C-alpha cells in the first residue's frame, strides 16, 4: 500500500490522501485478499542501489576528469 502520487506501479493498492475511511477500507481489503494482491504485483527486485550510485558517481567523475 502506498499513497497515490501518480507514479505507482501496476497492482499497488493506493491510498487517497488524508481520507481515513479510504485508508481503513484499503487495509481491510489488503488483509482479506493479501495473496491475490501480492500475486498482482510484479516480481520483487533486490537491486543494490548503493552499488548503482557508486557506479554512477564513478562514471560521472571520469567524464569530468
């Protein structure tokens, strides 16, 4: 579950801002249909973001030097 920002991926259950009733309804839905919701999401990726950042910094450093 995530707040709606217009960039959420397919299958993500989104919350509408500060609407408490919507939040409660979404929590109930996800709790009741957890496996279905989970199966509707793309496979998890476990990218190493720190390594990506280090590579990016090194590439940019080389371009400047």
